[in-house]
């Protein structure tokens, strides 16, 4: 899958393994990810592409704002992560496996 801003990803490595994030930016060889709670939009986590897995491309307002490059606040980001997790519970086995860890 193509990695772009607004994609929902799960961390595969590090102390945040199993957590859900949104991609909020890109740097050379890295993606910038944030969830609005542990990782704020002001200071996103730099993750190597090989250390994350794309679990979806949400259609919510937060994901659309990220794709358009608009400003997103931490509360919106956190609510978007929660909404994606709740929406994905019944559909994706991958997403269900990391939800148990949270």
C-alpha cells in the first residue's frame, strides 16, 4: 500500500509496538506518526517505514484534513484514532490484535 498522510498505521517495533497512529508527514526514509495522546501533532514520532504496517485509509474528517495538508489539533487526531479502532474492530484481524494490547 502507498504510504501517505492520513493513513492509519500500527507500530511493529519499539516501545510503542502495537499502537495505532496516523501518518502526519514524511522525511527521508521515515514517516512522522502521531496519535494525539502519547505522540502529539507538535512532536510526532519518526518511524522507519519497515517498522510500521498500514492498516487502512480511513474516510473520516481527520484523515481527509491530513491528506489535504490542513491543520489538525491533538483532540481531533485522538478522536480519529478512536473512531478508526472502533470502526475496525469487526473487520480487520490485524487491527483487532493490536487493540487487545492497548
